[in-house]
C-alpha cells in the first residue's frame, strides 16, 4: 500500500509526518506527498488503523488516501475529502467519479477528450483501448491506465543531503563554560539522533563558536575509530574548551559531524575484552588536557635526516593487510638504541683525534673500541640546524653507547645506550 497526503500550504508538515512512517517519501510541490507504507500492517494492523494513525500524526487539515499504487493514492487524495482507502483490484471503481482534470496530460489531449464528452475517470476508462491508442497515441494509453487506477511506477523518494549539523544562536552572550555545556549537549543530541537514524557514526566533530568582537573559536575532534557516544563527545569538547577557552563571550554555537560507517567488531569467546574505544579516547583526551596536545598520540617520523626527529599524531593503528606466521620471521639478533631525552653532556679525552676515555657523573670509563666519526648535518637555513659527528663506543665494562660531538660548539653528548 501507498499513502498520499494532500494539504494546501502545509508541505513541510506533510513531509515531517510522512517521514515518521516511511523513509521513502516522494514530494509533489506545493501540497502533496506520497510515501510507501508497505509492511506497516505488522505494527498498525489493517489499513483503517494505519490511516487513523497517519491522520492523527499529521496535525493539520489534509486529505489522506491509501491505495495499491502511488498514482491511485495521489488522485484519490486530491479528489476526495477526508480519509479514503482503496482495496486491491477496486481502483477503477473507486476513482470512477473523479473529474478528468485531475488526470493531467497535455492541453491538446484534454481539449479532445472534452469535445468527446469525457468528464470523469470512469468515462475515460470505458473507452476501447485500441481506439484510444489510434487517436491519442502513447499519451492516451498512459492516461487511460491511470484513469483505471492501474499505475505501476515506483516512487522517486527524496534524497536528503548527508549533512549532520546543528546550530543555535544564543539569546545573550555566554562567557562561562558551564552553561555552554547544556547547549553543546542539546546540539550533540540532535546530531547523534540524525546519525543514528541513518545507521551511521562519526570520526570527526567540528565545533565553531562565534565570539563577540573576536575571531571565531574552532575546535576539531578527530577520533581514531567511528563512535556514536553523546556523553563521550560532550566530555571531550569540555576538556578541550577548558584547556583552550574562548577569548570572548559566545554569541552562536555551530556543530558538525562527518558521517562514516559504524565500527563492527566480533569478540572472541576466549580472548580478554579490550577497553571500549569511547572510554579509551576519553582517557586520551584527559591526558592531552594534562600534558599538552603535542605530547599524546603515536610518534611519526618526519621526512628529514635529522636524528630523532618525529611528531605526535592521533593514534590510529593501520589495518593489517596480510598475516605473517611467527615461524616465518627470521631470527636475526639486533641491537636496540635507547635514546636519552635530552642527551647527556659528557667530557671526552682524545688522543690523535680518537676518544679514549669518557667522563661524566652518570657514565665513566675507558673506551676500548670506538667506531666513527659519521658526519650528519642539515637544515643549515634554519636557526636549529644540526652538525654532528657520531661515534659508537664500547667501554671497558662492556657497555655500548652512542655519543656525538656538536661540530660548531665542540661539546660532547651521549645520545643513548645499546641493549
């Protein structure tokens, strides 16, 4: 069954009512909507009960018709007042009394039918199909099908843009973050409801605050996995605003979420459960608030030859593309360099430009083997350019270290020790 609502001047309210019963809604401006109600009998029972529920939900004066096809429902809603229900295989009988002007068609066809004395759907339906085809062509055949209620087309549903956003202009400027939390909770609820209705989640939320006599304040949350937890989003935004509050009173709040497919996981029966991503991300947000944004995340090497140069990115583990069995990994012993941050200053005794002794409060001893120097330098055009000579050394005690000398200043440092 298909339902049609016809109410002059109330298209927006008709669309809102139709979306409560079906996601497949076809709009016919300025006053008609058609929507698919097939399968709703399991919820509402017979068509009469469904019609009463729709009529109760619309809230404005409107004609309602239920019919086996969209065109029959549309013609009935435009031609009959109140509620009309057309049973299957009774379409021609139910539509027979409707005036022919509801059928549409070209002006030439309408004028010709008027000259023939055809005034209603029933009159047109009784004409011989071969004669209609010979005199009115393909258009006449199509119109006669509609007059008999035999339309077979599919709905052309509205495609709403996938924009998940909400905004609110405040009645007065807000200069305290506590009342702002209520506004954010309301907007997050609207956005999360829209995402939930589409069976979607989000991995990025953008908050824009229009300020009084100041540039707007922008907060961008990038999440490592798709999430749909309103409370977690609110807490993360609060932590960010507490650490970086707006510089002026707030006039307007705008919130937007980027839609993505939700995360689907399968837990193992004999595998310990891992922390929920929502709780983990909230914990990471608290750490960022305590120690700083650039000190929490996953290290990523920069595209440079500078030693130990990296930046912190949002932790997002890559998806594994293939599995490698443990027995296939070659067992090659490797040394691990544990870097000191910052490098430790030391004194080095040289003989013939070769280091022979290391002196410092933490490390002290005779150097029995030294390999180097290896010169590394770069970014001479910047203030923090580097120009180092690196050495790998072994002390008499058996400990292995990497040390370096700043060529410009002549100072020595221990960069780390080898395991």
